C-alpha cells in the first residue's frame, strides 16, 4: 500500500480514535462471523459483500444486506452474525499492534483522547471493557449518540465538544472511508490506518495522511510532541 505520511504541522489538542479495525482487530472477526452466519442461514455471497460494510453504521449495513438477500433473510443473517460476534467480543478482541504504546505516548504528553465509533453504545462499551481499553479514554461517543452517523461529521464534532477542544485542533485516527470522510467534514486532521479495505483513488484524492500501522501513526505524533514542540493556545 502506498503511503502518504507527511509530517504533522501542529500539536493536537486531542486525538480522537475510531475503534473497529483501528484499535481492535475486529474486522477480521466480523468477516469470519458473517461467513459463519451465512453458512448457518444457507446463504451464499462473496467476501466483497461483507467487506463493503466496513465502517457502515447498523442501518446502512442492514439496507446493504437487504439489497442482496431480501429484508427477511437479511434480518436473520444480521441477528445470527451478531450473536456469533458477541461471543467473540465477550472473550476480548485482540488489540492492534502498537496501540498501547501510542496511548502511553499521548498520556505522557497529557493529550486528551476520545473514542468515536459507529458501533452502538452497549456493544462499544462491551468491546472496550473486554479488551482492557475503556479506562484509557475520557470520552466514548457511539453511533447511537448522534443523529447522523459517519460519514457525517456528528460523531467527531460531539467527541471534540465533550473533551472541550476545537475539532479543528484534533487528529483523528481512522481505518475506513466513512470515518475519514467524517473527520474531514468535521474539520479535523485524519490519519488513516487501513485494515482490510485499502483506500481507493477517490478517497486518496483528498490528500490526507495514510500510514501502514499504528506504529507509524505514533511516529507522526511523537515528532510534534517532542520536547520543544510548541502547543498552540
């Protein structure tokens, strides 16, 4: 994957984190549970059907499935997949490599952090708790907390407001296209760390930063948080 990793030109007042596919290795788990659910419901689809839902909120995902399988089959498929997925969530989804070191860096420099995820609040909190992350964030904003989900800017605007910072002074870490579009619409500075779905040409045309790992994202932040870096305001 080609990367666009220009240095940051400001010290962020906060860093806002997506959750699935960014902090948690959940997209692979989701893909596997969709496959299992489809087999249980005797439905056949290519992986592209499931991967197209990466970053989608619940209503959009159900509409997407309904277009492929019809409303009744889509509802059954969703319910079966969620049951299987919740079993994995309860066991604790793996954290992405480099996440804890990134969180430690931000804590060491007293940079506020928030989670801003399209996942509904009960499941989001369950994922964060089971993965040992919930205590690392002052604010969690979920898809059920806003009227308009990603790619609308609402989630990031609310996360910044709850932290008491200007969203234009925030760095957003995202893996998916809807999330990057939401961050840009909010006026934040996104760093994309793609997971299972690589950014296409239309998304890349925005010229935002794209890196291969959280370690690389940490490097971008570390350079502006180094001793002597001026914090605006």
